[in-house]
């Protein structure tokens, strides 16, 4: 379990950083989401339907933007 939470936190920070970088560059949300999907929607994650993956990614970006104010 300890390893899981460490890994989850690492990935959360990675996504947070990529969201932040895209926003700082002035990229539209759709471009950020498409870039991240191209990068991360591969391997075992493809067991999850793309629509679900994109929905989760969209929710994470929205939450990040709300946190940033």
C-alpha cells in the first residue's frame, strides 16, 4: 500500500506540473488535454475506454484550475 500512495502522489504531481506548464504557455484546455492523452493513453491504461480517460483528465484539469483561482 505504501508504494501505491507514493506512486499515486508522483503521478499527481507530474500531471499538476504539466497542467501548469500548459496554462502558463496560454494553451487552450483542449490542446493540454490532447497532448497529455497522446502521452499517457498507452499500455495498460488503454484497458480504460478513451472517453473515460479523457473525462477523468478533464476533471483533473478543471479541479487544478479551480485550486489555482
